[in-house]
């Protein structure tokens, strides 16, 4: 029902914006950010309707040449395990606490692409807040930087922090959501703590309430786990509250 109401609202918004008021034709909505899929930009309901509707805004497709070029030497490095044909470019819209619609994108493995698109659409329909959904290349593939910015992303060819083993992110099979508020957290045997990002110490106490928090009652947790993903918050050690991956 919520999806139907939102679709109807978008359609009605476009009809109103395109009509004449006192003999003056309204200015057509600016669809440029959607036409060129400018992740990070905000868009109106009228612009979405003029662009072709919500369904057109949620898709997984082969990676465009321009995006692939942006990834070189950053999230993508030459390797024998995964190439461009194995990956998909996901387009999605998302809400945030500012009550605006934001353009997002991510790269993921083609095996999970349809599931990811479906989950992101369900989160959008529920107005679930995601602050940013940009490619890690915006941050030069620096995981600490993008986590401090609370960025949501998937693919980055890298090892697990502190090891030589490839991360699930290196194959596009893991997604990190609202990363600052859902940190990676580990207590070493000597009692010292590893917190990533380093600025996320206030959010390691999961008994507190704060924005963007993922827990077992959270819609994001429910949708990902129902789709077959494992949640890093269920691990004994380390805890990785932002992290969802395929088995």
C-alpha cells in the first residue's frame, strides 16, 4: 500500500507541476541529476515522475564506462579473481533524516545485484534513513575516510583490515550500511580496543539510542537477513554492526 501511495503521489506531483496556473506554464522539473545519475544530489518527486517514475530509479546494470574508469586504481585493481563482467552498477534512491530524496549508487557482484536492488527499494518505500550512498572512489577507496563520512557502499578490492585475506567486499558480496554509527569493534586479548572508524567510539555502546543504529529490531537487519545475508553484529568477535555479507 505504501509503495502504491508513493507512486500515486509522484504521479500527481508531476501532473500539478506540468499544469498551467493563471495562464502561466510551470517550469519543468530539473531531471539532470537523474539523467546523469549524480549520486549525492537530492531530487524532487516531480523530477522523479518526469524522469520516468520510481521503478526506473532502481536498477542493476553493467558498469558504465565512465564509472569503470573512475574505479581504476581505487576500488578496482587488476586481479585474477573478479572483473568488470562479474560486477553490476546499482542505481537507487534513498531518504535521510532531512526528509529529502537522495540519489545513490554502489557496485556489487552480479550474484546479489537483484536482491540488493529489491532491498534498497524496500528501504526507500519505508523512508529508512541512509545518509550517503556514494562509490568509495569518492574517498580514494580509503575505508576509514568513507566510514567517518557515514557512507554506505559495497565493492572495494581490498583485504580484511589487519590481514592478508581478501574481504568479501573485494568480490562485491558484502555491504556496509551507515558506517559511522554502526562501527567495527574488537577487544584484543590485552584489553585494548580496535574501533573502525576511529571516530565511532560513542556508537560502540549498543544499549544507547542514536540515529542510524542497526540492531535486531531494525528494518535493514530484517530485510538483509531475510534475503540470506549474515550480519556482522551477530558475530562473537569482532562485532561489525555495519556489515552484511553472503555466506
